[in-house]
């Protein structure tokens, strides 16, 4: 008889940072990468925030694989459909630890903000849904909510004081139909909708008011 079992193990996770965390730091941004990206590469896309007042932290997903074309490059993914409930539980616990470390190390006046890009947006939505963390701003960027959350949208709750959904007007993954559905849902949840001219990418123009 075939049986499936689970045990909890200790795993070493890594994250990258950009900038310095000190008395001058006004904002911490925890930025969560997308599917098969590397945190080391992803965080460099936010160098426009490296202004001496912002500390940027990029956790890397716990699951890695080689990218197509050989063994030179790797990418990380937050989860697949396999054993999904435990995958979600593990990355929620991991991101909670990252948040708690930032909360412990930061000066009292420093705010903590969270951004999730693509698969990272879905990851962040699951992490922060009904999780009472002191977050000033939440940005879901070119991504969606967890599928299981959409079944019960009336139960979705984010504690962030400011919430924004961002996407590029030429993003190949954000179709017109999806924009209409997602925008209606996010607006109902209190999200501001922001667009920029561009595709499925991090672009500084997305943050220009």
C-alpha cells in the first residue's frame, strides 16, 4: 500500500538586500520575485529606490531548478501545484520570519512595505491575507490573488494601510478581459489601480505619481 507522509525539516533560506539599514532609513521594502527568477537579479531592478533612505530586501523562494538551455543558470519558484498546501504553509512561515527580522532590526520610525511581482504577487496575497502585520503599503504588481482566495472574496482582508495594483499596458499576461475582472475585484478591496507604459517588467515609471 502506497502512503504519503510529511515531516518538517530545517532549510536554509537566503535573501539579498540593497542599501543600508540605519538611523536614516525611512522605508523598508520587502520585494518578492516572480516565477523562476533569482532574488540577486530581481533586487537590482529596484536600484532606483536606493536613495539612502530606503532599504530593500529580496527573499528568494525555497525551490530552485535549472533554467532551460543547460546548467549555467538557475531560477527559483515559490510553489507548484504539487503538495501545494504545504508549499504555501512553508513560504508563509518563511516570509513571516523575514518580516519579523526586519521589524526587530529597524529603527522605530521606519515603515515596512511589501511588493510582489507576477508569481510573487500571488505569493504575497496568500501570505498577507488575514495576517495582521504592520505594513504601510502593499503593491501587487503584474499578478493576481491566490485562486482559492477568489472563491471567497468577501473573506479577503489585508492590513496594509495603502494598497496598489500595478500593471503595464502592454503586459502579455494581463489581457483586456483580465484587466476588467481583476481591476473590479481590486477596487472593491480598496486597491488603487496604477498603470505604466511597458510590459511584464519592473519599471520605475510604475512608481511615478
